[in-house]
C-alpha cells in the first residue's frame, strides 16, 4: 500500500471539508456529465470524480501536462494540478511464500482542466454524457432487493434483503426520494448474494452510526447514481456537525475515503449493470 498517496488524497478532502465544501454533494454539470480524460474519453472513477468535481470547472475534460504538450498546447503559468489516483497491479514478493504475486498498488497522477491550458490543437470534440432516468435505474437493477413503501423511514435490512421507504409524496421532491432510495440500494449491493461487502455488517439498520464505513459508501454511491440520473436538487446535509463527523473519521483513518469511493463505484456499477476495467482513473 502506498500510504503517501492515501495521505495526499485524504488531505485534499479534509481541506475541502474544512472550507465547508462536501465534494460528494457537488452536482454533475448538466449535459456534460462525469469528469473524463480529454484524450481517451474515459470517465474518471472512484474518489477522482469528487476531487475533480470539487474544482468547479465548466468543462468535464482533463489531461496531464504531457498530454497538453502532445496536443500542441501548454498549461497556463501559475495553474495548479489536481491529483488523481488509479490502481495498478504490481508484482510483489509474498513475504510468506517468497513467490511473486500481483497486488494492486495505488498510484498518483496530476491532471489539469482544459480551461487551465492554452493552444490545444486537434483536441477531440466534447461529447455530452447520456442521462438515465432515476426510475429506469431502479427498474433495471440486477438482482434487486424487495422495496416496501409506507415505512416510517428509509432503511435497508440485510437479514430480509429488503429496502423500506416512506411514500414518495412524503419527500420534499422527487429528487430527494430517489437520492434516498439510491442510498438504500447501495447498501443492498453489499448483501452476500451481490457484492458481499464486509462493511454491511457494521450497519444495523436505521439509527446506526452515521459515520461508519458502510454509511459513507452508501452516501458516495448515491451521489454517483444521482449524477448518472442528472439529479441536482436533492436534500443534503451540510451542517457543521456533519462536516465535523467526517473530518474526524478521515483524520483517524487515512485510507477511508479512497476505499469507500472505490466500493461506492463498484456498487453504482452493479446497480447500473455496468462492468469497467480495474483502473480507477483514465490516465496515459
């Protein structure tokens, strides 16, 4: 494990939270979609999505310094890069057997938004990302849990593999309803018959610790799904207590945010019925 990469990313998230910005609460840009690499067109994934969205640039397109040079341009003087991470399989000697084994290693890259560059020539055309209706996302989820309405609050029960939801009209808006439903469906992906996520055992229904690992996975996973569904006006908590709660968790566990974002991405992919390469970022 490259702890320095985790430290860099966690420090960036902590700084944003200290400034009052919750990266996973920032909406996708309408008609532009997920941040993605200008050259490869591949969307960035996991924690990279939130890191890049927090930069608040209009364009979703990013590239490395080297890629800017390859396009005949350059990065403007004084512009600062945003770090992104990806997993790369490295051959490492097993301490017990002495045999070489391929294990994932977190690597750090630095990228710039196209707005930070000058003179880019022959740049690929920007293509808007498709939007999926939230009801369609729910309807097409593979191996879905039972969803029961008329409940007093939203919850997921691993024992019954059941999502409980209040009636849609009890929510402030349709967006808030689907954001809450997405949150519970992400929990449901942790069930042993789906992604078999160990952290689902940390959560014991409604009223459990709101700052446990599984709750963060569900928050981030819901944010991913809201992005795919172009939901921007969901009800969110930006209170001081909320910010302080996550600040404490990230300061205690420097790997938490990167791990949770990776698990949230897998959960969103499962719900969307998508499969992706192991790399967590589009890179050179």
